[in-house]
């Protein structure tokens, strides 16, 4: 048993990150462990977790397990959790209740608890004390060891907690079963060293570790051969890619090399404004297959609050970067993240956020009420704003965000845009896909277009999506 420890999770040393290529191994007995059995996986949180779940699914299937959508049919239930805000916790506690209920009639179900919540000291202890029936608790650094833990649990029938608060290594060679045949997530780096004062991620994901350029480029080239249309390069702070490798090869170089593979579409998330270089902007502007879409989290429009958040840029610096991107990248859409009700945010500070939103008119924004995360510096900051006031601020902000989202979408009416058709839409009888600028489009089109980039005429615009018709299928 290994329990996480917040003090250790905070440590950053100069220790060189190891690239481990032989860590994922299956013994002959592991390869047949799941034959005739089923698993299901529930994923919460960001794209990194979504991609980790694609890895975990592949690992399960290499052991012979088959995937089911519903927990009623599963022999192994996996919860891949997120810790970013308190409400992420609530959802997972609800799921644990459902599984416990199911276990009353189907005793030998195995429950696996993993992801960022597992890395939290308080949560791991709670699972140990209050949920001893949760069979395996594993962290973000060692989920590739799942076959080992499963084999052990099936013999000992005892709870196994294996969570390590370490800086982390780079593990290559973990298999992947991608959810889509057309677009793929690719990790370019793990962890985060920014330590924004509100954020739990540096504790749950370890230190910033970049993958080697050649490993990333090989993955992209293989995807091109398989006919993939789009890759999204993933990291908590992709603009800092490569800084830890000392290769004098950064995000601008990587973007250029990925662009040269001729994959039709390249995206990347998330960009911390701090490390966004002019070189990056020039490369994005230069290559047509790097999508004109930037997610540029603002967090707050008040320099005072930004400083308390540890974001290391001022309102003015952010604004300057925003306009540089707008002016240099043709037709770019910019989205953002904003936190309201951060400790010490006064009415005036919040007004500065509203004013900046009025000025910058984002294509879309993800907005959150500040959520206190145990162990982070901000959890000790004095917070005098009432919950009610915070909710009012969020509603006021969202009203503006929605207004600008609609205004930006209106520019698309009657225009012809490229859409990668991904599959069926939630809207009856339609397919769905995204524009190069990341606008969701519900398209009237034949299913033969699924997996293709097609010309779509926009016939109707809404706040969150566009409607359209195919005009010229390739
Ligand atoms: N690495 C990314 C953000 C990843 S988390 C970046 O720095 O840009 C996604 C978003 O969740 C953040 O941008 C922030 O707006 C929000 N978030 C993170 N911690 C939060 C907290 N404690 N309370 C509320 N929102 C939070
Ligand atoms: Fe969290 Fe900041 Fe790192 Fe983003 S950059 S993951 S907000 S600490
Ligand atoms: Fe959540 Fe962990 Fe991602 S906390 S947002 S799943 S990195």
C-alpha cells in the first residue's frame, strides 16, 4: 500500500526525468485475465483524463476484457476521476453509491478508482477508511501497472492503494484505444510547474515533463498513415513544451514539425499566456493545417487578482498578447477560462473582468466559481465574498459571455466553412463536427461524409452551435 502525501507532491527537484520504455509489461497470465469478462470506464475532467482513459481501455483489452457502456454489465468498473473543483468530487461520490448498491447483488465486481482525485491525500485516506470495498486505488503516475494490481486483487481480495506523490517520469509504450478514428489526442507533456495558487493540478500530475520530439512525431506520422484527420497536442501548459528537455526545441519547433507531417488539422491545449512566444504565433499563422483556434485562459481581468493567483502576467500583458494573436492569425477564434469569486476579489476587481470581456469579446468562455482545494496556497487566503454574491457574479459574467458567443457566431451565417464530420449529432437526423475555429456544427448530411472534412453552408446560428448543410463533399 502507498498513500499520497501533499507535502511530497509539492516537491520539485532538478532530478533528470527518465524516459521509461519498458515499464508496461504483460505476463502470459495477465494476457488472459479478462477473457470472457467485461469492463466499463467513467471519465471525468479534462482531455488529459479522456486520453488516459483511452490508454486504460487499451490495457484492459490487452488483458482480454471487453468494453461495455453500462456498469450493470461490467465485471470491472473504473472511475477515472478529476479533482479540479469540489463538484467533481460530488459526482464521483454519487457513482460510488451506485456501485455499492450494485455490489449487493453482484458481489465480485472489481472497482478501480484512479485519476486526479486518487492523488489527493484526503481522498485516498477516505477510500481506505470509509470505502474498503473499493478494490484498487491507483494514481496518475502508475496506471500502466493496472494488470499487476488486478492480478493481485483477484487473488488477495483485499483493497490495494497504490498512489505515489512523486514528480513523475515519462512512460512510453502504453497502448491506446482511441475513441475516434478521425481525431486523436496526443500528450506532448505531463504535469505542471506553474503552481497557480488555486490549482490542484501540479500536485496531482507531478512536475512538467515533456515527451521527446521524435516520440511525438512518430505518433503523429503513424496516425497520418492510419488516415486520421486531426490531432490535438495535449498538456497543461503546452507553450512551455520542451523547456525541461534543454534541447533548444520548443513549442514553435514542435508545431512546425507536426505541421510538416501534413496531418490535415492540428490543435493544441492549453496555452498559458505566460509562455506564448511570437515564434509560436508566426508558425500558427504560417501553416494552414494549424487551426486558427486558441484557448487562452484569462482567469481574471484584475492584475491584483492575477497576482494573487500566481498567474505571472498583468491585464495589460494579456491584452497585448490577445491582440497580437488576433492581428497575426487570420480568422482566429479565441476562447478562455475565467474564475469568479477568487479570495479577495472585490466588486471593482470583478468589474475589471467584465470590462475586459466587453473589450475582447471572446468566442466562448468556460466560467467557474472559485473552489477551495485543500493543500493549495489559496485555500488559506481570506475569502469574504458570500456564495450568493459569487453566484450573482457568475450569472452576470455568463450573460455577457453568451451574448458575445452569439455575436461571434452570427458572423458565420450563410458562410461556407470546413467541418470535420465526426459522427451523429445529438440533434435527430443530423451529423456533427467542428469548424477550423472550433465551432460545433450540426450538419444535414449523408453518413458517407463521416470522417471527412467537408464544405458546409451555415444556415442558422445559436449561442453554442451552428446549423448547416453540406455543399460540396470531398
Ligand atoms: N492548465 C490550464 C488550466 C487547466 S484547469 C491553464 O492554466 O490554462 C482548467 C480551468 O479550471 C482553469 O483554467 C481554471 O479556470 C479552472 N480552475 C482550476 N482550478 C480551479 C479552482 N480551484 N476553482 C475554480 N476553477 C478552477
Ligand atoms: Fe493549474 Fe496553473 Fe498549471 Fe494551469 S498552469 S494546470 S491553472 S497550476
Ligand atoms: Fe481534472 Fe486532473 Fe484534468 S484535476 S482537469 S483531470 S489534470
